[in-house]
């Protein structure tokens, strides 16, 4: 019953506290953290919660991707693209496994959509939003950092070489890469495993 679930949660918290001093995760643990909050609030532990969170993140990424495709190519091509994205075997697997990929896709697609909105409107709020979402995506899955090439393309296409003299260019870089670099430095300092420490 409820008492057994509370005891299980307490045991897991103790294990996590014991591991905290010796292990560090390179990836930002968004899904596990949100799952733990739900477990605490409901007093129950079930794998349905993290699976549901991953599915919601994946569907959120699909929404951002659809908005991007619709803005670029129109409604029907965007619907076809969305259908392909939703029903690819890899996508269907990513949508329900308890891994950071769905969360990373959500922030990655959201960042790219906001960057496109910035390109269309030149409103800095979209650029800062794109930078923040991309920073979270990189912290969730480091290879997302390659999207920086898209940032460079957009900024140079809008401002040419003159953007190198703009504080916005460097502010965007700092907001996008600062938090991931800080996380990597922190985890490498606290980790005792070579995989995290020397990656």
C-alpha cells in the first residue's frame, strides 16, 4: 500500500544521497527529477510516470517541428513531415523509453523554432529564448551542440561580419554555451568515473 511506497521512496532517496558524493551525471536529469517530484506528490512509484513524461516531451518536440515546417513550407507539407517524424521507428522508440533523448529533442526543436522566429522578426526575445532552450538541450545531450552551426548561419546571414562587433552575438554564445560548459566542469570535478571525467 501507501506505506510500502513511502518506504521504497525513502530507500531510493538514501541510495541517491549515498551515490551523490561519488557519482555525477553528465546529462541534466530532467525526466528523473520530474518523475521523483510526481512520486513524492502522489506517494506512488511506477514506470508509467517517466514514460509519460518522455512521451509528452516528444510530442512537444513534434509541435515545435510542425510549427517550423508550417512556417517554412505551408500546412500540407508540414503535416506530411509531422507524420513522418511521428511514425519513424526511431521516433516511436524514443517517444516512450526512459532516456534523455525525448527531452533533448523537445528543447532542441524548440530552440530551432525560436531561432527561426528570430530570423523572421529580428526580435531579440526569440534569440534569447532559442539560446536558453538550446543550452538546456546541450546539457541534456551534449551532441546537440552542433546546432551552433545553425546559430552561426542565421546570425551571419542577418548581420554579416558586422555581427562579430555586436554584443548580441557574444551574449547569444554565452547564454547558449555557458551553462553546458559550467555543468561539464562541475560534473568532471565531482565525478570519479573516467567516462564522465574525460569525455
